[in-house]
């Protein structure tokens, strides 16, 4: 299962990662790579808690990158 993750560097240089499909699934890291590892763990934990609570699993978001001049 693949989920879209947004990663931004904050004013302190920390990389913050969040998954828009899973509200509250946010993590961070000192490097981009560390933030990715951490958000993967956060997503796994989020999905596991939904399964335990017998809640539906949100569908991944699909996206397209379009060329507005093409």
C-alpha cells in the first residue's frame, strides 16, 4: 500500500513529514531520510490502530503531475 507523504524543512532545519490521507500521521527527522523512516513507522502504527479499532482503512491518494504549458 502506498500513501502520499509531504516533506518540508522547518525554520530550525528539521524535516517534517505528514500523510494527508491519514490525519495526525506526522513525524520528523534531522534529515530527509530519517523523516521518511519515521513517517513510515507512524503510518504503520496508524493503520494498525485502525485495524484494532475495526475502523476502515483510508484509500491512498493518487495524484498526477501535469504540465500546464504542454
